[in-house]
C-alpha cells in the first residue's frame, strides 16, 4: 500500500431510502476523529464484482487523502434492494436521498462531492441539477448521451447496450452480502424487468443538463460525450466549470485523479488549490496540450470552405450542378466502435475504403499546420426522395501517401424535401416534393492538428451501417455544391503560456483477480463478405470476456457477442443481434446462477422490430424465462 496522509478503513453499510428500500454501499474512510467530506460514486455497476477492481484502486486513494470515498449500488442492482429502473431521473431521485443521508452521517462534514463515469456521470449531472444545495462539487468522465444521433437511431450501441443493461439488471444479489433472502430478491427483480430500448427511444430528447454545481468534466476526443462537454462549458454561466479533452479512450484516466483531488479540496474543504486559475478548457491537439481561458474561445475562428471552391469533388458533370450521393448499404463498416474503451479493434481504421463508397470533396494540400478545435458545421442544399434520406458526413485528413484518417463525423436525417429536416443543428424546408431543402449538420467536436502537406476531405454518404439503422429508400440524395459549405473551427496559432501536464498518481494495487482466458477466444472484430449473397456480416466479441475469480471466492464468467448483417443494395435487410451470458458462482457454498439475454432487431420503413429473450438459471435449472416482441417507432 503506498504511503498517503491518512491510514484508511473499509466498511459496508445499508442506507435506507424514504420508501424503505436499502441501498448497499461500501465506505472507505480516513482514520481520524474529525468529520470529513464525502466523495460519492453512485452506479448500476455492481460494486462487489463488476467495478470491484477499479474501486479498490481509486477509492482508497481518495480516502488516504482525507475523504470518505463511498461507492453505492443503484436501486435493484448489485446488493441493493428495490427494483431497477431505466429512467435516469429516477436514479437521480434516489441519489438525492442518498446524498442527504450520507451528509448526515457523524463521520461526514456535511459536504458531498460526486464522481461518475459513463451512465453514472450522466446521473451525477442530473443529481446535481436536482439537488444543488446538497451537492458541492462534481467530477464526471464521458457522461452517457442519447440513443439517437442527428435524428437517426443508433444501431452500433443501441441493441448491444440494451442487452447488457438487461442482463446486468437480471443478475442476482450475492448471498454473501444479502443472506438467504437473495433468491426472493432475484425473482422479484426478474418479474419486474422490461427491455429498456423502447423506453430509451420513446423518451423525448432531453434538453442538455447544465452544470448546477462546480463541475470538472473530462473525456477523450474519440468519446461521444466530447461535444456535450463543450456545450456544458459554454452554458456554464456563473457556475464554475473546467473541461479537459484529451487523447484518452472511454473512462476516467488515472492522470486526472490529482486534478479531481484539487477540485474537491477547493469546493469541499475551502482550500485554495488554484483550480479557478486553471484555463476553462485544456485540450490535446495531436501533439501538444492547448489552453483556452473561455469557451467559446476568442482564439478560434470559423473558416468557411465552399464545396465548389476550396473543397472540390471529382467527376461532377458540367451540365448538372447536382451531385448524386447513393452509397452501398455496407458503408460504415470501418466506422469503429461508437464508444471506444481503447482496444485496437474498436478504433476506426484507414478510411480509404469508406471514402470509396462516398462522395468526397478534397482541399488542396495544406501549406501549414491547421489546428481544429470545436464543432464543425456543414451547410447543405439537398434534394431527397419523399421518404427522406440519411446524410452522413465524415471529415478526414488525407496524408501524402493516401492514408485517410478520420477526424470527426456527423449525421442528419430528413423526412423528405416536402417536410422539415432533423439534425443536430438546424434545418429549413422551402418547397414541395422534389424541391431543394437547406439543412445544417453539426459534426462532433474535434481537437486535432492536421500537418502541412495533408488534405482535408469531406466524405458524404447516404448510409452508415452498423452505426445507424438505414432508412427505407436506397436512393440517397442530391447535393448542390454551389450552395453548400463546411465551417471549420480553426484555432489561431498561439504560444500557450505554461506547459500543461497530467501525471498519474501512485495508486494501491487492487486485490489479486485471477483471469482465465477462453481457450478459443474469438477475434474482437470480424467482417465477412458473402459475394454470392451480396451480404456483409460483422461480429464483435469484447476482449473482456472470460472467467474471473475474485479474492472473496466469487467466480464470474461472461461472454458477449454482437453481430450485424446487411445486403449491399437492400436497406431493410439490416439485422442486429446481441447475446450476453453471465454466470456467477460461489463454489464454497454451492451457489450458482446464470443469466442469458438475446436481443434481435430488424426494421421496416416506420419501426424497429425487437425480439428479446431472457433466461435465468440456478444450478443449471431454469427458474425464469420470458420473451418480448416489440414494435418501436423509429
């Protein structure tokens, strides 16, 4: 154990909510007679197995620096009581009661800070907005976002995330922590479960949750949350917000922990740690860290690139200004994972194959480096079929050797030129079927330096499978380059005054976790082209699969496979399937439980059709089985 200012203790406790439900929590505290602030991480991830390893690294570190580090399971998850909910506002309501209960503990100073990653990060922001008087500081990493992108329904993350959510909510509580009542709790959970995807998609789009307490927000540029964090910073008003966007994958980087500690020390201990003198935005721009004192930054200007001038496409007929964009249905196979935990198979590879399935507009080779920082905006003049179209835009950097590197991307769906358009930006319509429509597409936030000699490439396609469910019509859309353009946020060359560094702290080694890899491990990502059927199939199997034996004797075995298929010319042939099996056992007491969930999705012109099957077994015998058939409006 590394040397910290305080020795620490650990205890498990149950926190009662007003309705009688008890939440299971693990508290690591410094050994001191003085009350201390609380850092709370409140999550659906099970603290006695799924998050145990990371918790054992980070929470003792916070405790060793004078905080009561509390990790609590959400209602209906892990060893907490009650029934699970997929509504993040319900989680925030429970979280508010939990915060107030912890603040009233004799060992707490009355001040509580929140810590959250992914879905827990989103709940932390909602909780702070719900109870700003009770939450004194927030640190979030990669807060989870919506299940639609530019009006289109996510395929790449939707069914797989829904399958994981259902399987994890269906896992039983651990008899070592809840006693003989585990079976009754488990069966009650199973009876109450519903697949979450329909609820997710039926929910109206939320207005972005603004920061309601001093917030330190962190993400990697490749994470879907990067744009949200820039919006959070821009809308902060009088609430102190600092944002760090770096070269990281999804998660909370270790090197941010000292920043988090300084943030908590300032707001929970009234110690001047200089956090308010830190620039509002610190961002990694490919080769160096940059600092901007405000966002939007006066150091970033919008530079317009017309699609018939600075950016040009080859092969446009001189007698027709309209360019037809009609992509094969497997365009998007090289998109990479929607959420990227950092493994190589999840990164988007060289984009030349994707560029070949798209209409591309290229700049001349850049005479000097160009720093991009912010959200590019694409303005287009389109004509679409009455059924509408999907517009996918990718911005790439093309090296002198032809390598095409993805910088950012954005999506727009339009119901047709007779109606209005839906996008992450804004849209306007000006006529009947067959007339033109002006639309604006916001691309995801980007922070990159494009070297001299490279070309900028805007690649447009009419489908993006398996990220997005395809529309019903393969006709694509027509584009008028003379009335279309790309606005790029270009940072002016500047010398940042002080070097920016982040250094990982010395964390304690977690308890030993024995991992048994499968003897015949699947490749993480495989794509097969059946030439005879003109079908493309992709299968993904995460590297986290395998058997893990925890120090307390729990054995956890997990296997997950997600698969996608589509015919080259038939959008409604798209199919997605996810299988997740989780087995937990304690051989010493003969406890053995297994959960298997399968979700299959297909689509028609107006709906997604979902078939979900859940089975739960105890000692190999089925104790629960249910199937759902759902038609979900697109």
